């Protein structure tokens, strides 16, 4: 999406961001040349869409799976941050072509399982912006890709304003868990959607899915990873100065997955991802300057 950040004096600074894109950027950086990362999305054919594609390329991301349509454009949001760096958003995404991604893939005779990807990462926002049929198509194609050998990673990234209601969100996130190998839920999301009362309750509930790798974000408790029956923990270490929390979770996801894809163990991956996220929040906007990850 187009990202407009509010600067001092009410001026707006334009950039591009979005949960999947943010994660892709930090995944690419953390891979350190050991793999390629592409963005699967749909954009328009207008000037701002072309600028967005150019920004993808500038970040080193593949754009062979960026589909274009003249029927719409890209979404837009404005970030406002308070004195503690916490952000709030105002969205305009009704004409966003990403909402019609599955229809565009069908017209292009392309499916996710035909991409031969080693890993596919998607989020609850991906699901939330799609219509009912497209949600079904997406999970069916992800399941097919998984059967063909792709590893599937999923972050619920629950945004209540994007969903019809909490029950619908919980139902689709539940379905997404069932086709995933690695998940990135938070204690807060699990509590709100599935009524879990503690970190222990979250882990107890999630292990029942049989998911190989559960990466649980527990706020000031830190991060927990349940991997093949073994539990790992990384204590919360606050950033020196929080400027903007945008992309903290996204950067963590992408960095963690990159390290695991490079063959690093869980603890190394946790430490690296947490360090990247702690740096990201010290910069305004979603994408911090290259060379600092």
C-alpha cells in the first residue's frame, strides 16, 4: 500500500509498505544473498502503481508475480504516531487490486502451487481483504502448494476493522493454522479470538493443530517457540528509543523465517529477528535504511 506518514507540522511523507511487503524486505536482507524473495500481489497500471513496483525492485524483491490490472489501483493508508511511538491508521483500500488477487490469478491461469516456491508466507490481512470465494481459493491453493513441497508460514495479524466480525476472523485464522508449518500468533490475538487466558494456555491450544513451529509473541514476556516438542524462549529487551512501532512484527517474521531457511537453529533465529525488530522501531516508517539489519 501507499504509506503516508504524518510529519511535524502536518506534512505527509510518502512511501510504500504493508505487512507482507515489510516481511519480504527484511527476509530478503536477512537471507544475505542465500535466496530470492518475490512479492505476490496485484496492482494497477497507473503512475502510483508503477512507483510501487519500482520500489519493490529497489528493495531487491522479485516482481514476476506482481500482476497488473487497469480496473483499479493500490491501497493507501496514513500513519499517525503518539509520543510513545504507537501508531494508528486511516485506510483507503476500496479500489485496491490486491482485494481481487485471486480473480486476477485465475484470469492469468496461475495458481500458487504452480510457482514452485520453497516457502509461501501469508497473513490474516491477506485473508481479511478477500471475498469469501477468494478466501477459499487461497487456502485451497496454499494447501496444494504445501502438498507439492512448499513450506507454509502464517501470521494472523488480526485487524478487527478488516473483518466482518470476530467469529469470522477466528474461523478463517483457524483454517489457516491447519495448512501451516510455521505460525506467528501473539498472546493478545489468541486471547481476543480464542479466549485463552495465558501464554501457557495459548501454547497448549496451538500445539493441538500439530503445527511444526509455533512462534508466539508474548509482549513483555518475550517470544516463545514450540518446535517439535521443544520450547525455546527469548526475553523481551526494549529498544533504546522507540520512534515508530510500524513493521516491528513484520520485520521479526521475515527475519526469523530467513534465518530458518538458511539452516540456523531456533535460538539463533529468535535472537536475530528480535534484534532486527528492536532496530526497526527506532526509525520512522516501515522500512529502515538498508545495511542496518
